């Protein structure tokens, strides 16, 4: 992508006049694991039920993001010295985090979709159009975060839309509206990044040395996320890739090599043909 697209993906997608890019900042340090975001997402978007069975993964009944889980609250238990932090009980630290589609600036799912079912909205988010998706599934392995999946019922791809229908009427996404602690914050990305940097500095000055931002950097492997996170440990602890890269990054170079190879083959074929005529 060009520098223009990294700063304004909606304009790169052809939206000449559009609002400021918006997204999510999820502050996991104040997530209480209530799952209100999961419920609100399902209710508003009519996402089918899932995760009613015991998984053996603590209180995590939905396991991960998927076609019927657009918001996933992870519960991570860590054994730590009992004297490490006063809020930790019985030598166990609980990390809770609400995960969601990252609405990447450089979106591989968009690159590989053959029907245009995936598109960039005027808000900078990435949405799947159910009535256009043909169920090919190319987007599923293209996502570096494993966000997209196909439902068994319709074989179509589904994921978070950033509540596109709500944004179009001036409302905030259902998950952010329902969050009781403001762990999920919604707004212009530029404002959220400023707020997030201040929050990390606050936590680090209070002794939370591993507090860090994830996917807030426009120079990272996906051009920065439209949804980014404040984590209290390394991304791998939360099941997130430490250095995600858009999976279609090398496609332009690959097509150039294919073109060169094709031109070479064509030239060889012409030379052989001319040689036979002689």
C-alpha cells in the first residue's frame, strides 16, 4: 500500500468524502470478564449462539473468534509469586481481554476476495456482504489473526462489522455501548491512540512494566489496526501473533516474477516457431 492508504484507507478504497476513521481501543487492564460485549454483539447482529458447552478452558466458553463469535472474552490464568501484586490471589493472576476483528489497514481478506463481498467502508472498517459472499473461503487463511470463518449453516464468511449499520446512524458499536468499565472504547483512531499512549505511561509509572500497546503502530506489518489493544503481557500470552504481517504482502512481487516468466516463455515460443518456419 502507499503512504496515502496507510493514513487514510477509506480514501484509498475510493471514498472521496468520508468521516474520520474510527475504531476500537480495548484496555485489557480494566476488563472484568463480564462478557457483556459478547452478548451485546450477538443480540444486535443476530449472531447465532455458540459456546454453550464446557471447554475446559476456565471460564472461556467460546474459545476464540469465529463466524459466530465476533467478540471473544479470553480468560488467562497465570501462576505467579503470591507476593508479586497485591491484587493477585493465591498466586494466580487473571488476565482478561475482549478480542475482535482488527479491521487492518492492510487487509489480506480484501486482497483475496474474488467477488468483492469484502469491502472497505467510509469509516475505514472492513465488512463482509452476506448477499455477495460465495463461500469460497479464500479470506479464512488470509487473515493473520484467524478472525474470519465460515458457518456450517450457510457456508458463508462472517466477522465483526464494527456495527456498520449503527455507525451509519451516528450510534457507537453495541459492544462498546454495553461495556460497563469502558475497557472497550470507541472513537476516532487518532484520539484513541493519544488516550492509549497516556494510559500505558500511567500503568508503567505505577509499576506495571509489561503494559504495552498492540497494533497501534501504522508502521507495523498490517499498517496498524482499526482495533488495537493495551496488553499487560506479551501478545503470545493472549494467543495473538507477536509480529503479524499482511499475508498478501508479497503478492505484487510474485505477480511481477510471474509476468517476467510469462514474457520469457512467450519469447521462447515465438523463437521456436520462427525457427521451425525456416
